C-alpha cells in the first residue's frame, strides 16, 4: 500500500512544470527592456508634440507681429524709419508686444535686419538718400526654451503722405 503512494509521489515530482529562477529573471529582463522602449517612445511623442505646438503658435505670432508693424507704419508716415536698424520695429516702445499677442514670456520677437530697395535689388547698404521707401524686414519669433523658431520676411512700404516721394509715385 505504501509502494503505490511512493511511486505516485515520484511521478508527480518528475512531472513538475515549475519555472526556474533563471527563466523568471530572463522574463523580467525582457519585460523591463520592452517597458523602457515604450516609455522612451512616449517621451519622444510628447516632446515632438510640444515642439509642433510651439512652432504653430510661433507662426501665428510672427504673422501677428508683421501685421502690427504694418499697422504701426500705416498709422503715421513718420513711423517709417529710413535705414531702420535691427530691432527698430520690434522695439516695445514702438510696437508693444500686446499688439501682436506676445503678452506671455514664452516667446521672444526680434527683427534681424531691414534691407533697402535701391531700385534694382535689395541691399544692406544704407547711405543718405538710398532708401526709396521700400524695406525688406526679417522677423523672428523664438520660444524661450529654444525648441521652436519661426521667421518671416515682411516687405514694408513707406505710406504716402502727399509729398510726392518715390514710394507714392
């Protein structure tokens, strides 16, 4: 009676389908690597979404800045500056940031340069009298974290003031 019980116990021990420690460690390592890959993918997705969002907002802001500068110059012909220096039109005393939706501090606006039309080509050279009333103003809006930058080139015309200047002829 004891012999059949022993043989059943031996058979049960030999047919043990348990998992060894090494198999468990390999499975945990595989799952860990997969989890790291998935989390890295999610992090990249969030970062790309942030950059895209900032680029879209920056594009809208640089267009609003261009419109605000055009309005500033159109409001008074004296606001047009012949041979305008860099950041002349983006100076907050001339065109306040609130005029183009830059109330928060997440973007910085700049005017890198203003080129003049000399009658046949755009030029950086500005001597007395060679600004014919047409400028190519390069504007840039950059997110403060440096992840997004949007630029625009604005062609700015001196408004007609009835004086018969070249821009009005």
